[in-house]
C-alpha cells in the first residue's frame, strides 16, 4: 500500500507499507507527543578512514532528541582514539570499547541494554546518514496507525572517496525489477532486505529479536540479518521512498563486492553460506521461542512467521526444514508443536519433513 | 546544484560528490571531424569528465581497468558528435534510477510510446545540477530501463555508451578472450547481460535481429564463445539468465559451431554450474543426443554424478520414444 504521510516538517514523505505475515496483531502506534529519543549505535571495526565522516553525519542530524553509542569493536587501527577525540565534550555520545571483535551482531546485541531510545538505528562505521535521517524516520513512524517492525529508507551508494555511484536504491536490491510488484505482494512471506544503515527499529522489537540470536557469535554475522528479518516478521516494514543514507562500497565489503546492478548477485558465495546458516539458526531459535515473541497471536502467526524466517516461499521453507539445525530443532519440538497446533496442521506446514 | 533527495551534495557530511566519467574516444584520422569532436567533448556540461584520446594507429584492444580508475566509462564511436548535455543525461540516468544499471546508451530508434515509469521525482532521488527540471522531465519521458531478466540479450546500434566500470571489469576479466575488448557492439550486450541497461531517447530496444547475413552470424558465434568462456564470472548475473542468453545466441548460429564451442568449454561449464545444470542446460542448447555424444567423446570429464544425470536424460529420451 503506497501513501504519503503528512507530518510537520515533512509535508509529503512517500512511504509504502509491506505487511508482515498475517498482520492480525494490533500494534499501537508510537506516542506522538514529545519527540521520542532516537538511539544510534555506531559499530566500528578498523574504519579509521571513514568513521569521522560517519560521526559527523550523526552530529549533523536535524532531529533534536538523539543519543549515540559508539562502539569500537576491537579495532587495531586508530579508530578508537579518533572516536574518542570526536565524542569528547558532546554528552549525546558515549564510547564503548570492546577488547575483541566478535562481529557486528555481538556488538549490537551488547548495545541493546546500554541504550534507551524508542527507535534504534545500527550504523555501519563507513556509511553516512543524511541530515534528515532520524527526523524522516520518526515522522513516518509517528504517522502510522499501526507500528511497523522496521522502517527503511532508500539508500545511495558511494565509493571510498565519497563519489555517488547510484542513487535512491529501493529495497529488494538483489532481485530483478520485473517481479518487483509481485515481490512486494509476496513480502507478507519475505522480508525486503536493505543494506544496514537504512533501517530503523523499535528497541522493544530488538529486545525480542535477541531471543533469535545464534549461540556462537562470530565476525561475519551482520546485525541486520537478524534484526531486519525478525522485526519485519513481527510488524511488517515501512518503506520510505526517499534516500536518507549512503552505503559505502569500498571493495572490502563483506556483503557487496560490487556496486548494485539490476539483477546482479554481488554477494560472495562464502558469505551466502554464512547468511543461510544464520537464517536457519534464527528459524531454529524461533521454533523454541515463538510463543514468547508472538504472545497472544502465537497460534495464527507461528507458521507464516517461520516461513518468513526461512526465506519466503513455501517450497523454500519446506526444503529448509530438512537442513540442520532447523531439522533437529523441529524434530525435538515435534510433540510440543503437535500439542499446540494439532497433528494435521503440523503435517501440513512441515510438509514431507513431518 | 546537484542534490540527493533535495539536499545539496555539499551540505551532506563526508564530502559527497558526483562520480568521475572517463570518456574514451578513438581519433578517426579525419582532422576536420576530429577537431569538431574535440570541441564537442570540451563543451560537455558534466563537471567531472576526463578525456582519454586514443590515436587511430594504437591497438584496438583496451584494458579499461588500466586506462582509468573512474567509476564510469564512456565509449564514443563512429561519427556522432555528442550534444553538450550528453554526459549529464547519461549520468542522470545512472544516478537517478531506482534500480542501477550497468550501461546506458543512446538508441537511434526513438519510440516514445513504449515508455515505462523510470526516473523518480528529482526531489526524491539524485539530481544532477546540469539537468534543469524541465529537461529532467523530458529525460524521464524519453528513456527506458531494459531488464536483463526479461530480455537477457540485446542488440542495439549504439555509438555513445556509458558503462559502469565494475560491469566492464567483470566482462573483461571473465576470460582471456574478453580481456581488452572495448567496442560498444560487444561491451553493450555483455554489460546489459550482467546488470541491465537504460536507453535514452528510446522506449525499447529490439531483441536479437533475425540472422540474415554471414557477418551477423559471425558476431553471434563470437559472442556465444565469449559467454561460454566466461561462465564462472558471468554466471553471477544469475544462471537462468546465462543459459537463456546462450540459447538466444545459439539460435540460428550454426549447429556445428555451437557444438564445437560447447565442447571446448565443457570443463569450465561443469565447474561453474555442476553436472545437473550443465547437462540439462546443454540439452536445451544443442539437444540431448548431442550432449551424450559430446560427453562420451570426453571420457576424462565423466564423473559418477555426471553419468547419473546423463543416464537420467537418456531414460527420459527412451520414455519419450515409447
């Protein structure tokens, strides 16, 4: 559903809502009185060259009520001292120095108990936020009747020198445009995945999403792979159709080897494997914690949500139900699931793997 | 003033700028025309263009990666003089599209009636200062995006093409034969295949024309050869598209030539696509019986999995015969 939201300061912000699986749950919109606190979590690992610009882009936000937790994730270059220099004397910033790098996801999970904003953005330390990033996201979120799990702006790609490589990329960045409408319609089952710094979450959703985190946290795990999927599953996505941040292609990116091109898969094969493993681990955790996450809507939303977490289509989900660790978890929880949903429904949704 | 979402580039932290474009032009040897071309290039209103002039006697092969580090490369060919806003228009398309493409080109076959929605409102995307609002609207009306998933291969007679250097790099590094190829007639279809294209002053490109000359047949065979040789790198653009493009090129290209090409590239294809997809896709390309013959003539390539898939195909053939 495409609409324009009219909020003071953003008279015509084009937005598009992509529903979560079975959005029957009533999620009240955020309170619209005072400006809610917005938390930036900047996670830096060896980005000495770029992090000053990123910090500057956070400082330049035109939104009045924000805080920033800058995490140095065990950098071995001069990032830490650079961040220290930048944040000293500005009470809106705090620095957390982690001795070792256990990956972006580990740092992001650690940050959740240290921030208090209603809305949260995990910022990559080489990316840039435009001055209206926080204000546009908050404006869009406050104009909602039902609270989305995640809001996501368009993103501009830049190179290491700051030259713009492509502008205003929509979500579904790695899928062909021909099926775009179809994909958006089918997104009740699949999350549109945007590059990291374009997404804003509600902190309460991230605290629930933490239940889906893998047991072993390691370097290539990206926070958005967990947070985006989980948040979309919980409340759907609000897509803001204007560019609000810039994603830097440095040639050393873990996820994107090249600038985005129509229908070109730029993810390294070895990273795709990690992504798939992470997805299966999340799904396995969801089988265990689905009741806590979905609350009263557990019965009607469990299976669509599990399909959403396993990548989208029913056929894909069925195939992934047969892969570890999801297969083992489903087997171990078989009796509980049959008790909760009945044998017929369990067999129908699990397919041949039942 | 160039802007993103209505915000001037200069007021965004991080010193954002427009990308550089390297214009590569090979002199024709006609002093009068060369002089006019030079003037036309100097009159370009895109602020970050650099010019690389190739002397006519220099080698026809150019490794663009070695020639420039600019993220975009413009190849000028033939006797077309670019208008002053030529580069700005191309770059506006590259930067304004919600789906970035690998190449933009100017097509001489202008058919505005097939126009599809393309450029977003300039206030919600990247706008180049040199393109004033009325011209932006005109550009949006007379340009179109060609999706490689719908049309994996295209044939367009384009003299002015602006490529993403990344796409050219993928093509030129896909095989030794592709290294150094820097001519629009080959780069355009391959870059379109890799990451899509956008055409200016044209609503639609023609798909492959019917083969009616030996020269066209030779071009197609050479393109098919490059596609098959570069399987590993080019298949990143999606395997289904790779084989659709191969089928399009093979159509009418001459059975014997296609067999010979496929036979030569079998090890690379097997490595890239695995036994099952290679056997099935080749069966569509040259026919199941020919696939059998091809593999049986190369016993060194036969693995248990390959034999299993060949056997499965054979069983299917026998069933169909019954």
